[in-house]
């Protein structure tokens, strides 16, 4: 039985100065959190059965009575998605916000974690682990397939047209687009869309796409997800080399993972954000220089050292 030890430590988000337990206790807790649970023979059996049925990589979560699973996009065609990302997005389509309860359980995948799938599990669930398919002659609980296909939302109209290269102008445009988004005031706050907008600029600065947050419909549909999956759905191609994504709010781990995975050349990807998000979901993402996910997913020295994430305005006092 092999379990891959995860290098991306959730504890990397911890460490706010002056708070929390003393370092020794925090380190012990972090080690406990980091230790992956061993997959049981039932997990290995489920993985073996599902891989055989699907003919490709799968991800699954063992619910109280049912095993929910999703197949990956297949190894042949390029895609920024994975079985894990499809499982999380599809569970929110099926169960709405009740998916969050299911995703407190470990998510198992038959392939190494990918930037988008891992980001989604970190933001909307708990932990993503690898399991090796193995036949033990067991009978896992009944399995239900989660099928997820991205359905693009109508793109918002962008009237602003700053000159190419005017990043601050585009950041302001994203902020205005977000502010003008039609968001229902009905129902609880968590069930409504958020006023966040994302723009895609080509390497020459031309506007290639725009999208809004629609997470009232599906919690995973942040503006950047609609933008990047919308571009891939429309073109079948990655975000072009040298592309700039301008977002009204600093991207979370899931969006950062998707932008990284969807970029033809992550080393030349630039993500500019208008407003900072102080929450933990937007810290230590793959777009952050020196972060754990960056060390994990960078394939070249250029990818390891690329700045990627830049605020539209330098912080006060930084010039
Ligand atoms: Zn996000």
C-alpha cells in the first residue's frame, strides 16, 4: 500500500503573529494534520472498481450510505480540470450548499493532486489524498456517479476600454463591472452571488473575455472560474502565453489553481487584483511566489520564480 505524502501543508496558512497556541503545540498539531490517513482496503477496492468502470482516473468521497465519484477528463485531451475538480463542482450542482458537509470527509483521487482540484478541495472541503487501486475481493457501498459539465453564464458587457497596458485602468474597470453586477438581495447572504468580476486580456492587451461570480448558483463558480472555464469551453485552448487576468478581488486557492492550470505558460501569466482579500482562502496560493503550492506545481525554474500575482496598486508607502 502506498500513500503519497502531501507536501502542501495546510499549516502554511497558520502563523498569524501573536495568536494561537505556542509554537511547540502548533507544530505537533500541524504534524498530526499533515499526516495523511492510510487508505483502507475498502478505499483501494472502490478505486479499483471505479477505475475499471470509468477507464480513467477517478476521485471519490465516501458518504454515510453512498460513494460519490467522478471521472477525470481523460488523459488524451488537454484540460485544466481533473476528477477531483469535477467531483467538487458536481457535488455542489447536485446538493447545493449541503455538499459542504459531504466534503468534510476526505476526497480520494487515483492520480496526483492537480492545482485546480486541490484548490477546490482546500476551499470547499478538507483534504485530498491519493489512493492506489487494488483488488481485495471486497464489496464497497453503492456508488453514484457525479457528472459535471461547465455551463457558461452569459458574459457581462464591458464598456470600459483603457489603453493596452494600462493595468490600473483595467483594474478599475473590473471593480466597476463588479459593482454593477445584478445580484439578488433575496435569501441568505451565503446563497447570493458576490460582486466580483474578472477580465482576460491577451498578450497585446486586447480584451478576450469577462465574467462575474455566480456562486449563488454553484458555490464553486467564482468569477475567475467562469472566466477560465468559459475561455476553455469556447476555444478548446489554454489561456494564451503572456495573458493577463484582472480580478476585482484577490483570487482564492481554487481560482488561483485553475488560472495556473489553464495557462499555456504559467511562467508568463499575470494576475492583477484590484482589492485584497485578507481571508485565508486567498493566502498561500499557487500564484504566490515562494508558496508551498508553487513549489509543488512549478515544473521549471521560470515557473518557480514567476511573480504571477500583482496588486493593481502598490501598498501604501511602497511607492
Ligand atoms: Zn475563487
